[in-house]
C-alpha cells in the first residue's frame, strides 16, 4: 500500500510541476475573464470530497445534497450498499467574487459545520501561474453521547480544518490541484489518532466532453497513529453538467463527507473491494 501511495503522490507532483453564472456550461467553456484571468479550472465547488479552487459567483446561492452508500462488497443482499446511506445537506453563498461561505449538516454523528473560502490569487494568461484559495472550517459533533463518554465536554465536540488550495489549469482539458491541510480534532479515540493532523491533498479533472469530466483525488496523511485502522482517502468520479446543475458520481474508500470525517476517518481499502458509491448534486439559484 505504501508503494501505491508513493506512486500516486509522485504522479501528481510530476504532472503539477511539469505543467507548472448564469449558466454553468457557458462558464465551463470560457477560458478567460477580461482577457487575462483564467476561469473554469474546475467544474464544481468540490472535486469529489475535496474543495476545489472554484468559488460561488457573487450573490449565487448553492444548494447541495450528498449521499454516500454502503460498501459495494456487501453484495446483492444490501444491493451493493444502496440500502445504507449517509446524507449531507449544504447551503453556500457567494458574498463577493472572492469570498464564499456555507453551512452543512451530516447525518453521520449528526455533525454541523460552517466554512469560509476566499481567493488569494487567480491564474492569469501569461501572468501568475496558479489559483490560490484559502479554506477554513469548523465542525460540531452532536453524536458524542455522554452515556458512552461520561467525561465528554462541550469543547470536545469541535474540529477545525485549515487548507491552502493551489491549482493550475494546464489546458482546456486538464486541471491539477494540491492542498496542504491542517486538521485538529479536540476529541479522538485513545491511541487511534493524533489530535493535530497534517495532510497533503491531490486533485485533478480531465474534460472528456463539454458536459463531462473525469475527476481523481487522493490525500496523504503524514502523522497517523501507528495502530490506526483508518486509510488515506482515494476517490474517482465523473462530473456531468446539465445547465444549472452539476451531478457528481463517484467511488471512494470513504463514506464520510465532512472534513474531519473523510480526511481522518476513511476506513475502506480499494484492494479489498471496500469501496463506496456516492454522489453530489448541486443547484445554483
């Protein structure tokens, strides 16, 4: 597994360094804004689970529904995981061309979260080579019960994530992204995880037609506890553009969708068939 992880990291780094709204479809096809700003780096606000460098346009309101089903390894009895589902609702608003904020609620652990996303730099034609966007989130886990954790305090329910998203549109078809990430969970199970965690995320999209892209993302976790049963999240998906909607269908080794969930607590192993089908669907108002 370590060799696989190293190969994935090397592939992303090599590709990245080498090549170093009213209608979403129209936005996808426009490569430049004001003749200098490069747009349409990614089709969706998320690549799969990972935040992309795309922000909501000013005064755009996004409504997103996400589902993650059970493992396809369960077979026909559970209809390859479709009988089991985690769900997440998100509401996202563009306050300006450079600032987006949102709130979400996940069924797993009944977790609520809020986030802000802000553009620092934008890729320019024959100018600045990257898009750089900051992302910060705070989560509140209401699923921790005192009957199971008698010493639990309110502060233990919080988790925090800080991410720096760096992307580049290589050409009209290919975009790449890396993201150094700091995650802090005030509460973790004893000896299964560190409170403060460091990761590096990799994401890509390849456009195969005006309406369809293939997406890939992977996160390398650098200080996971030695006896942890959690895995680095690896996901493969497809984006389908339908005017005002973006439909994202994917396979992943993570059933969780909040930052602390998929970054720190992915459980599946691709090599063992522990893969979860999921989707995100967006509507812009």
